[in-house]
C-alpha cells in the first residue's frame, strides 16, 4: 500500500512560504502600487509627447519670431515644467506612503491582532516572518523606484536643454531627489523605519503616525542641509558662476580672511545691494566671495546622501530584529 498521499506537508524553506502568503494577503495593495507605477510612467511619457507635438517656431522652444529677442514658451512646455519640477517631492511622498504601509497593515496590524502567532506555529520563525515583511517590499520598491527615476530623467532631459527652463535645475529641492539613487535610498529607509516603528509600538495607527513623523523629519532635515554633505567651491571677486551652479552663500572677506556674509547686513536693516556692500565694507570687507556647488558636485552629493540613508536603513533593520528577538526569544 502506497503512503505517498499520507506524507505530511513540509513548510517551504527560507522565506518562500511567508512571501507567498504576503503576496496573497496584500494582492490588492500590489495591484494598486502597480497601477500607480504605470500611471506615473504614462504621465511623464504623455508630457514628453505633448511638448514634442506643440508648435514651436524656434529650436529653443520659443513661439515668437526667431531672433527678435523675446521668448514665450508654449503652454505644453510651461505645464510640463511645472509638473516635473515636483518630481522629487512626489517620490519622497511615495516613499512615505510605503513606510506607513509597512508599519501599519504589513506588520503592526498582525502584532496588534495576534495573528502572527498562527504564522509562527507553521514552522516559520519570528525572524523569517519579519524578514519576509522587509525583504519583499524592499525588492519591489527598489525596482519600482528605479524605473520611475529613469523615466523621470528621460522626461526631464529635453526640457532641461532649454536655456529658459524654469525650476528644473539639478539643485532644486523638488528635482534633486528624483535624479539619482537617493530616491531608492529613501524608499528603503521608509521600509526599514516602518518595520522598526511597528515592532516597537505594536499598534497600527501609532506605528503609522510614528513612521510618518520620523521620515518627514529625515526628509526635511536632509533637504535643508544637503549642501553641507560635500565641500563647496569658492569664487573670488565679482565673477560669473558656472552654468547650473548651486549658489550657497556670498559676502566679503577681510584682509585677515574673516568672512562677512550679506545675510548679516540684510538682517541689520540693509536691503538695497549698494547698502549691503557698504555695510560689509564698513566691517572691513575687501574682496567679494561666493560659495557654490558646481554641476560636477551632483554625483558626490547624491552618493554621500544615499550612503547615509542606506546606513540608517541598515541600522533600523538591525534594531527591528533585535527588538523582535528580545520580546519573542
């Protein structure tokens, strides 16, 4: 008599079993994420086609007569510039939503309701359970965000070639995060922070709120202090900054090398350019200076911020596993 049909079912090795369960449980969210990805791609492609098919008299996007000294862009071009100028902000918001979803529906809800005990009873360890809830969204958001960054750069490339483009420079806060690996790093940080907040507080709404607060603080902090991640270049005298330069600070130097910033004179009530210059000269200023980031600093700034974010994400994941292990040893 054959006993093949009586053999007990062996739990899948590694993370395959928990991942399959997750895919079934949250297939609605996956379809929604896929739809958002497709919508974002279609939106950028549509803007690019709209601009390409709009009538322009000159190669620079001008609708007026070529060579007359005036410039007037088409409605399609100005609209595309307006929408794409917030591409980085949009990706940061999406990263925040990812973190909130991981913190709430993916992890904290099961901890709060106690349904995790059923999974752990099926030959799935707590570490495997948490790993599947971190690894799956991490892989998906890495792939999806990378696609969005590439599509965004492609959609932006033609518009940025126009010397009259407005708000699309690489240093712009709404553009910079979507031009490189920073967007992926923020998405991974969101997954990690969401997991950590979930295992710490074990309450769905509280974990989601805490995740949003932590991510919002991190994004705002880097956005305001990003220029400090790489040493600036300095232009002495009243020269012209290179094209696409990110101007950081300016003022005058005294003979001893002390820096006097224009902002100090502005704060003291000097608002006109001549008044500000006179104010700095009265304090001993003799040479104008401007600190800036040239376009060549784009990748160093991107990579340094990406590295910091990935280190923070790794630390958050390690801490999440440690908290889970101490509570369920």
